[in-house]
C-alpha cells in the first residue's frame, strides 16, 4: 500500500524520439528565419541607392512656348524632352534650355 501514495518518477525514461525530432525541426526553422532576416537586411542596406548619387540638373529657366503645358519630361545626354498637352514633343538643350526640335504626335488610324 505504500506504493500507492508515492508519485510516479521518470527515472530511466528520456525524452520521446518524436519530441526530440520536433525540437530539432523547430530549432532549424528558427535558425532559417534568422538567417533569412539577416540576408534581407543586408540586401536592403547594400542595394538601396544612397543620397550621394548625383541627379540630373534641370536648367533654371526652361521656357516652354506660349500656351504649352508639360505632361511629361524625360532627360537624355545633352537634351530634355517635354511632352505637351497639345500632343507634341519639344526637344530642348540641357545646358541652355533652347528649343532644338519640335515633333508633332499624330494619332494612328
């Protein structure tokens, strides 16, 4: 009867193999997630552009012809293209802002 009043002990019994396997899987998953996070942070830091990259400089006074309103602007080497609301492309000199060429855009039929 004295055995009935004592709590059972786990002496001689280890962790079940299924539980050990699950512990290894959880540890591997945590390690993989940590390595992935470190890799993403490294890529963001090295791939994002910094503020020291020189930007193209627009001339101080780009003057469009009377009544022309810009819809889009793009820059090339030595020129600036302005697409206007009147469906024309104005090619301007990048340094002086002088009009080099005017191209009318015609709709296709």
